[in-house]
C-alpha cells in the first residue's frame, strides 16, 4: 500500500446523494450550499471523507449518471465555484471530498455524442462504440440506432440514453473493423479526454474519485486484463501529478481493481461477494437467522488475492440498495454497525443510515430510480417542515419524504444517548482510538461457521491486537476460545464470558475485547 495517500489510511466516509441531502434555497432539491451547512454534522459524526454522487450537468435520466458536461456542475446544485467552495470548507475542517466519476458512458445530450452522430468524420467520430451499419448490433451489448446521420448502431452501457464511450476491445474481431483495439487512436483519445476531466477537478480541489462501473470500460475483456492495463495508465498519471488523490472503484473484484492502481474496491450487492448474506436477503445474518460463512470465505479469498496492495470496502449501503433499516433495526443495527466499523478498509456510511432511515415503499420512479427510489428520500434532520430538509412546498420535493410521523431524525437522536446515531458516533470514536481497528489493520477470522453464531475475528496493527465478537441472534452463542479472560474494550449489550476453553457471547450483543 506504499502509494496510498496517508489520509486514506484512517478515513471514514459519508456518502451524500446531493438531490436528497439538504435544500438550502427552498426549490425542493438538495444543493452544494445545503451540504456546506451540514459539514459540521458530518465531521461531528466522526467522518472525515465525503463521497458525492454525480453532480455534473445532466438531463437526469439516471440521477446524474448520464453526464452531459463533465466540466460543469448541474445548475440545480450550484456553480463550479460553489463546488470549489465546498472543497475549501471541507478542507478547512480536515475533510476530503471524492467526486463520482462516470467514465464508461455519457448522456445522449453530451456534445461529444452529438458530434459523433454526424456523418462527416470529426474529432468525436470514434469517441463512442459504433458499428458500421445501422442494421448491425454490437456483439453482446444493447444499442441505440436510427437517431444519427451516420450509419451505425451505438452500444449503450445501461439505460438506452447512456451511449458507451470507446476504450477499445481486448480481443477485437478482425472481421469487424468497428471493434477497435485498446491501443487504437479512438480509444487512446477517449482515455486522454477522461484524464483531462480528472485533472481539471483535481486541480480545483477535489481529493479523488469513486469510479462508477470501473471494471466495464474495455469491451470483450472477460478476465479484465485490458481494463486493468487501462487503469494502470491512469495510475501513472496520478502518481506523476496528483499522488495524494484517492481512487476507489465500483468493480467488485479487488484483485483486479487494486492491481490496476485503485486504492480500494467496493464489495457490491451483486456478483459473487455474498455481501447481501449479511444485510439484505431472505435471512440476513445481522437479523439473527442467517449465514455469514460464504461471505467470510469470499472476503478472505479476495484479501489473499490483493496481496496487500489496497483495501476492500464493505459499505452500510448506497443509492442502489434497499436501506439497511429495511431489514436490520434496533440492537441488531447497532451490532451491524460495529461490524462495519471494525473491519478493514475505509468505512462508507450512506446518508441517513446512521439514524436508521427507512426505505419508503410505493414511490413512483424518479430519475431512473425505479425500485431504488425508496432509498433516496430526503434526509430527515428534525421534526420541522419537510423534516428539516428544506422549506419548499411538499409537492416540490425531489422525492417524497417518509410519510410516517415517527420517522427517525437527527435532532431527536442527538438528544438520545441510546439512539443509533449516538451509538455510531461512539463506534467511530472507538475505531479512531485503536490502531488495530484502522483501515489497514490485519484481520483474521476466528469463528465463522455455516449457519452459526457468533462471528468472531481478530484485528491487529502496530502491536495492538483486539478480538471482535458479534452475536445478533436471540440466543447465547459460544465458540472455542483458549484465553481464560478477555478485557472488554467496548460492548453493545452484555459482555462475553470466558471459561472452560470457550467464549460465550450473550444474545443480541457484541464486543471488542483485549485478550489477557
């Protein structure tokens, strides 16, 4: 981890969905000024990093993941200058801000795409993946066609309004000249253009990027080798010009992303990670009737493959998942957070998860959210108008509020020492006070048997060695444990007991211990 920025070794992140965080100008949509207003809250929580979801100009067909101009912020959030002021205000509080980089596709309204649609050849003709005939679909990819002067179909990455940028094909078919190699002029110019975007925002004070769909750029790249090579070129640029910039990938395969030069990779809620086994499945482990063994097996395997090159992140959630509180509540939520805040990798807390914000059922899709819309409702700051989100008319809100009058809110939970918010603050403080619990500390699992409780592991760094035990089930649970005593450093619920070669963890409890 020699190239990791020093600040990332201890960072705790807070993810902000800007549309829904805080509306300072009463138009129903969150904005940069609203985020600045709440920086002290985030810092008081214990977080010193922010991941800001896409905030660039966009038609918002996919909540900003359809970028129309990488160099201009969306006017509804504020100006470029307002975003720079957010950087400055964060830095003044010892905080760092990551922007959400979307390098794989743009909006159909991006000027690059408009120019690429022209019949005459120009600078942007090869900026996207076009076939050579409107009747030909790109292999294995959806496409849009019949909308351009040029003859051809354009590959898309996700929604039909998100044309795929051209970084080349790892093994292009020689019979299909539209499949350009990764070292072709089109793919090289695309990468150069994206590096220019990164350089622009880093020069203005951005501290790095969370990269959307980072593993998807090179096409027909089943083993990821072409995409790894591409990101190595980006890493070389960053090492030369911005060595303190953090790079965090949405890839879900840490052995590849970290080899490519990312500092950290997210475990995803889809794919092989078994992340959902813990929080979001029919029987989540942290609901007390689930299985964590496959997650631990995959997680341990991923750690081994990374060979110490970087970090793996296990987030509380994000804008694409059901809210944590849809499945995990009460004491079990506190135990789940103790897990999230005592494992390696920088923790990421999705806005509102720290107060137990609920998934809002039955909402119509907003900006391409569909079933995800219920996890993107306005932040609940208090009991005032619009739960303190802003002073607009309720009808103007970007997404409706949780209609329950007893919805959780920051104001109430700050006044309650037993609230989830108070618990999360204490746990972040615990993490910061103990080197073994930091982002780079080693982890060794002691007990993670199939369909069994507790979950137990050791964290170790700089001579400190701590044991973490978690039992969200409704019965006491025990496992073989050689030590005769264990000093409890922190507990949720009752303290564990040692004796006769075992440790017993009371029902609905968790602890961090120093073995004597």
